[in-house]
C-alpha cells in the first residue's frame, strides 16, 4: 500500500515543483527558452501518467553583447572617433550653438551620413535651421564659406530664439556604398566525341562610393564618386556674405548674412565757432618780439568725429573727439595784430568744412 502511494504521490509533487519553476521562467523567457520549458513540462506530465524516466534537458548557454552608443544616438560596437577642427572666431547670428563634447557634424541626421566637420569644444557656430524630428541643428560650418552640416543636439547648447528657425524635412536616404558589379567571361572547350562544356570565370569591378556629390546640398558627401540622386537641400544652397545693398561690401549672391557688412563713413559736421579772445601780451624779448596768448572755443556739431584739427599761425594742432577749446601762445614783432584760426572735425571718411575765426590781439 505504501509503495503504491509513493508511486503516485512523488510524480505529483514533481509536477507542482516543475510547474512553479516554469511559471517564473516563462515570464522572462521567449523563443527557444520558452520551447525548452514547454518540453520540460510535457515530460513531467508524461512521467505522471506513464511512469516515464525523467531526464532534464540542459539549458542553452546565453551570450551577452554590450553595445556602445555613438554620438548620433545609434548603436555601434565601437565608439566613433571625432577629429575636432581648430577653434575659429565665434560666428554671429540670431541663433548660435556650442558643444560640451566634440561632436561630428554630418551631411544628414545619423551615423550613416558622412561627417563633414568635427565641431570642437569652444567653437561658436551659427544655426540656420532645425529638424525637431531627429533633434539635429543645421549649422553653417565655421570657416567653410557658407557650407552647412547637421549637428546632433545631445551635447549642444543653443542660444537665441529657435522658434524663428525653419524646421526642415528629414532626408529620406543616406549616402551608401554601391555593391560592386560582376562580369562573367565564358570559355568554351569543344571535344568532337563529347558534349561541349563551358567554364565560367567572374571578375569583380572596382568598388565605387555612391552618395550626394553636389557640394551645395545639405547632405554633400565629399567621399562619394557617383551621384546616387540622394541630395537634399535646406531651402536653397547657403552662401554666406553681406546681404545689405547699402553696405560697401554687399554680395548679391549671398543669401545668409554672415555679419561682415561694412558701410561708408559719413564725414562729420563742421564745428561752429563760439568765442575767441587774445590777451596777456608781454615783451618785447631780446629779439624785439611780443608774446600773445589767445583762446578759441567751438560747438561740436557731430557725434561721429575722431577728433578736431586747429590751424593757427603758430602751427597745426590735433585734439581728440569731443574737444571744444584751443589755447596757445605765439611771438610777433608788434604790439597789436589780427590772426585767423580754423577748426575742422575729421574721421575715417575725411574732414568737415572748417569754422573760421578772426582773433584781434590784444
């Protein structure tokens, strides 16, 4: 009787134990692991019904692969290197960007697009567009005459009103490598007593790199040798320069103002003479000359002068901007006379007309 109880009770206990293990494992298993657990359960049920000998199936080995995220957010087995460019003078514009870690700036959003520029830490670049879908900023490449590239936003700090930027479409394709074509050459051997046979040998043409070969496109690939029609553009091609027709260096071909505009300098207004005086006559000296002291003042009528020039009988004098008075002495072999004093403002555009004053001494 006891032997009979053991015969039925032990398999039942084994079923419960295996079922409990199976419930825990199925929650965290899929694919081949789940099939293995179902096999174990089936064997346990057969054991309970027919007294089969239970032989556990060994679990398969598991391999863990560690993936390193690249600077573009995609996965790669090895981190991608960034070769930062030299730091150039900071760019100006309504919206600018810097990075906290050197980042590749590409021909499009993602690691599959070619790197056109290594953005260094400390560089200030001008942002010209955005792509909110991918989190990329389209920037003008510093020092590359208006060329643009796509900068990942992970390490970027943007300054300015980004709402004013155009939200461009995401490129639909990235530059790719063309699969080398194969050509076959047939060599036929004829035997009168047998069926002709042919031996086929193949040669592989040299590989070509397909991509966008238009340097004005936003996804230009400098390594591409064959244009595959994948070129995309952020509006029109960006050409940096001065876009103000009133500037001296206006560039009619430019469509992106780079802050380089210069303007003609307007001459300052002429000063207005206010007062003059001459006194303090002394002498004569050993040469028979008398010494006179004179003073002249004027009104500064401009706000763009670099300075003033005073022309008098005793010499020419230059004064800094905003000066309004001149005083000097001169010797003359007479106790009375009249002198003429001229005052003019000047800047890089030239000199104004002169204010003239006649001074009577004494």
